[in-house]
C-alpha cells in the first residue's frame, strides 16, 4: 500500500510517499518512494523533492497557502518524469503527523468529524503546532476526499505514563482546569527506536521486564524511559520546552528565574515565549549557533562559550539517562537517535561518561566508527548495552496508517 505521509508546519510541508504492508513492515523492507519539503509557504517557496535513487529536484515558486503546497506535492509525486506513481489514485491513504492529542488520543486514529473536533479541542496546548497540522489535513482531504486519513500523534505514545510521572508539583486545579501536566513529544520517534532496539536485543518489545532508554537528539531533544514497550517517563513536558537543552530551547529551569527576568526586563508573554523557544539552548549559551556541528567546530577552535554549551548539553543528557535507570529499576539498553545522536560520537561519549557505574560502558572504537548507521557502541558482553538506532518517524506514521486502514493492531 502507498501511504502519503504529511507533516505540515505553519509555513512548511514535509511529504513522503511510503510503500508498506504487513509483511514489509515486519521484515523492515518497507521503503520511501519519494520525499519532499516545501518551505516558506505564504510567498516565494522553496521546493525540494527527491525520488528514491534518482537525482534531487529543486525549484522556487509562489506558494501562497497550504492547499497549493499539497497540490504541488501530489503533482510532483505523479509527474511524468519526476514522479513515482502514474496517478494519484495509486495513493491508498494519508498519514498526518499531529503534534498534540492531549489525554484524549492514546493511539493513532482514522480522522472523522468527531476526531477532528477532538484534535481542535487540543489546539490550546500547542497553538503554534497543531493548527497547521489540521490545515494540512483539510488541504489533503480536499484533493484526496475518497481515501482514509489517519492522525498519528507525537503525544500518544507517552499516554501510558503513570500519574507520578506526569503530574507537576502545582495546584491540582490547574491540571483539572487546563490539562496542565507532562504530555511528552517525539512519541513516534521513541516508539520506532524502542521497537527496533528490542529487535536488536533479540527481545519482544512488549516483554514486561524489558527496560529501555531512548534518546532523540535532533534540533529538539528528548529522552524516554520505556518498560515493557510502554513509555513510563519522558523529558519533554506540557510543551516541548522542558527537559534537555536543545538547539534553541532552554530545557529544564527554575520557573522563578523567568519571573525575575520578566520583572527586570519588562518582557511580555510573547517576548518570553520567543526567548525560551528561539533564543535559548545551545544558541543562547554559545552565542554561536544552534547547530551542533558548528558548535563542535567552534569548540575545536578554542571558543569557550561553545564548549560550555556542549558541556551543559552532555551533562543534562547524562543526568536524564542516569535518572531513568532509577525510574526503570535498571536498564537493558540505551539508544541514540536524531541528527546528533546518530552522527556525533563525541557527544555520545561525553554524555555517557561515568555511567559505567550503572553498567553502561561505551566501546570507544565502535562508537567512533558509527556515524549515521545502526549498530552497537557498547563493548561485547556489556551488562547494559548501547546502540545507535537511526530514527524514521515517517515510516512509523506510514505503518500506523496502514494498520488502522487495514484493521490491524499497530506493529
Ligand atoms: P530535526 O530535529 O530538525 O529533524 P535533525 O535530527 O536533523 O534535526 O538534527 C539536527 C542536529 O543534528 C543539528 O544540531 C546538527 O548539527 C546535528 N548533526 C547532524 N550531523 C551531525 C554531525 N555529523 N556531527 C554533529 N552533529 C550533527
């Protein structure tokens, strides 16, 4: 089955056409036929498109709204020369990434009017992210009205967290009134990586005593503790700001520090929001970049603030991994994923220093060799093992969509 995977942001559209079915998903032989990215929707947009195994294509065009972006991506996928299908009729279903599903959505779901209403009820909790997801859905539904559309949520994997992991130390009425609690994000990545990690260990992912820690380290970063295939804790919270230090997001901090700055600088809500989301994290500390590659280069050139930013990043990650060993009552394996987790051996090494006290040792030679590919980075015979597991959120969205459309339980 060909599944179109859409990830719609406020001014961008990522799309992938994935060929998957039960056998392909089980054997891991499902594949991306083509992928693309349309950026700067609302004006002169940049369109990048890559049919698998063929030359990438790039153009600029006036794309004033998401509807036109969706039309453009379908035109590329079925283009006589660049396309990978003859006709858009070869697309059997659409899987939509939806950032926030609140407490209502505990798994992926076929979108109908009631589901759409439920998603819209969650707008308040991620006002920048979920409304564009729905915009993308409406645009896709308008041009592909006769095939099923499925919502796959960033939050749903973490809905298994117990109350002691998701409640904040705040007046309970705020939870009741505003749903103020930890939700967690990157759920599709943590689910994908933890399933693959279980396979690499030769275990069933839902073995009740299997204890895994997955680290998704991209521009956004989060860690999850997973027991018996279920998320029991994760570092992102009510929003994706909490937890690790990220490219431009602050991660954990003392809320009173914000009150202090707001008072001193007379900053309002939107300025604070911008500061915490866009000007903090690696960029904020270093003043150099939000990009880990640029920071590693600057550090090698003697830049002290770049070094401080990387040190803070690695130390915070190490504390989270260690605390999740405690939360899980031990650990069988840790996985690193995302642009940093997959490609930066130095970061993996710095973030796991000292964890050998918990049985988590790194094999320096294996670690150094692994860049962008899957493999083990702990020494042979380690009590607790460590792996690089490249993530693939689009593949998981496509598989979930296939399962929902076919009436199968998710893989
Ligand atoms: P996103 O969360 O936007 O999908 P990615 O998963 O692509 O982002 O991760 C982007 C991050 O990965 C950036 O900080 C980038 O510098 C980092 N990264 C990519 N390749 C390397 C590398 N070879 N060494 C260090 N960091 C890398």
